[in-house]
């Protein structure tokens, strides 16, 4: 394998050096190619069952580089990615009954140009196994069953070999046995044979211009920009006189040339004439993402300044009462007045006398006297608000705290019925998560079926 690579590399280097003195009519050229393939395995060996394959269609794509050696001879390495199809009517398990094998191919063409219209090609080819498809139901083939590197020879013709488009055809004759299993069909050898036809497209290279036998030398203009090569600082790129034959520069590499770029030293967008997206308020957030492009503000507020609607000195983003003036130590909310001790004691003792039956949110008749005391406190203190928390014991059916919330709501309903505004009362179901009694005893569970009252302002 290494010897083959060295041979190919040596031929290429020698051809390149030799061509500089002997290839007088044509330059080095290259391009891309595409082809269709008709391929089959040649089943050789003893072949006791007379296995035969049909020609199947495939394809190849790749590139080529032609190096002239003399006016009629050239060498052309190619690199191709090829798909070969294989199919047989045999019912026996073969290397591949119905499928495709893909290769990376390196043909080395030795070309004799019989004229400008026809060239004869021949040479060696190396194929590197890439992948395969087995269309046989229940196929057993693995990639390791195929020879990973194989060798072939080929011969063919090219039509218009020095034109912009070349038609070519070749026959590729495989030398290597593709089966390396050593276990399947030992009596058979599988060797590729391919008929290939396709087109080559030349992307660079052309006939060398002829010099007239005159005392005045011919001055070239390789890139065709109207500026002769002896004056052109970029002879292989079309340019302008202003830039000595070079293209208009793009200093900041943003795709907008300097003559149209208002910010030639900063990469930008065509939308802004080559300048970066502006940041009018200089807050570090560009105008396309800034919801307040004329007012500086942080990214956390989308580029807008953080407001203080209630003018209490606490910004709205940390003010828990943004529309009511408050103090910083209370997160922007007004300071809560201290609840008198006698009111706290009265509310606590009244709440303890509100009781419920198991799995029930109905107030017991004995609760009314205590609730009426709560009504009096609320009426005497019209600025006061209450939060009622309902609780349950651990034996009750309190899915999603609904029962405990219903108990708190029952107390609220009673207070509202006595003239207390509903917007002064909040309710919440706590469930059985905060017991005050032992849930293992009936007395403890009775204590846990309760409500608690909290003063809020």
C-alpha cells in the first residue's frame, strides 16, 4: 500500500517538474467530474455453481488535476467517490447478492492526446472501501467481509480532452479479490469490472496564449480586468485602476467593500451601511434588542431604566408594593403597625373555640359566640385585615388541601354575613402539615381540625 502511494506521489512530482520545460502548449488544469457506472462482480475461480452477476447502475463524482508533460502527453490524478451496484440471480449466499458498495477511488490517468478532439487514457486505480448496502432480506454481510483496499487497471477514451467540457469513457478491470472472509464461497473470487461514462468540467487552466513573432512583446492581462499584468498588483483577481488592479478592499471583512462601508474598520451589517448595530443610549444593549433605545437601562429590564412608580426610593424591580410608598427595610411596602397584644390574644382564643367534625367544613353551633367576638374586633379596627388558615388532621380526606381551605372559607363566609367586607379577608388551606395536637389520639386530632387567624395590613 505504501509503495503504491509513493509511486503515485513520485510520478506527480516528476510530472510537475518535467512539465515546466516541456508542456509548451497548455497550462495545468483541473475541475470536477461526474459519471454513471455499469458494474458487476467477475465470479472467477472453480465456481462450481456457475454463479454470474448482472451489470447494475451506479454513479461517481469527484475532481481531477491534469499536468502536461509534453504537447501530446499528460498525467492526470483523480479523486472520486463511487457507488457500484451488484446483483445476481443465484439463490446461494454470496459476498453480495443484491446491493451496492461505495468506494473512494484514486485513478491515475496516463494520457496520449491524439489531437485536440481525442485522447487515449490508461493507468492504475486504487479503491478504498467506504460502505455497502445489502438489499437481501436477512443479509449477513459485514464491512469486514470486503477487502478494504483493492487495485484495478483501466483504459478508455476522452472526447474534447482540452475543452471546457470533456466526454469520457473507460473500462475498469479489477485485480484484487474483494472477498476476505475466508469462510464464504472459498471456491469463488470476486473481482470488480466497471464500464464508466461521464463528463468533466474544467474550472481552471487553458491553452497558453501564442506569442507573435514580433519585436514588440505581448503584455498579458490574466484576469481580464483591463489592467496589464505588468501594472496589475493582483494579476489573478479582477480589480480597478484605483486599486492598481486589485479588488476594492474590505478592511473589516464584513462583506461590504470600503467604498460603501461607513465604518470600514468595524465589522457591521449592510442594513447599517457596514456599521455595527447602534447603541443609541450607550447602555451596552444594541438598539435592535433594546426596548428603550433612547434611555439607558440594564439587560435585566430589556434595556429600559428601572422605575420607581411610588417614588419611595425603592426601585420597582425589588419593590413588593410598587404602587404604594413604603420603606426599604419592608421591601418597599409600608411598615406594618404592631398588633396590640390584647387583640392578638383575643383572636387566638376565639379561633381555638372554632371546631369542626371529621371530614367536614361545617361550623359547629358552639363556634358562633367566638366568631362574633372576631366580628367586633374587625368592626372596631376598620383598617385591619385577616388571613384565615384552615387545618386538618392526618386521618381526613384533604386532597390538595381542599377540606382545610373550605374550613377557612366557612369562617370567612360567616364574618362577611355579619357585615365584614370580603376584601379584608384572605383564606388558605394548610392541610395536615402543621399539627398542634397528637394525631395518634382522638383529642389531638380534634385540636388539629381548626382555623388560625393572622392580622395583615
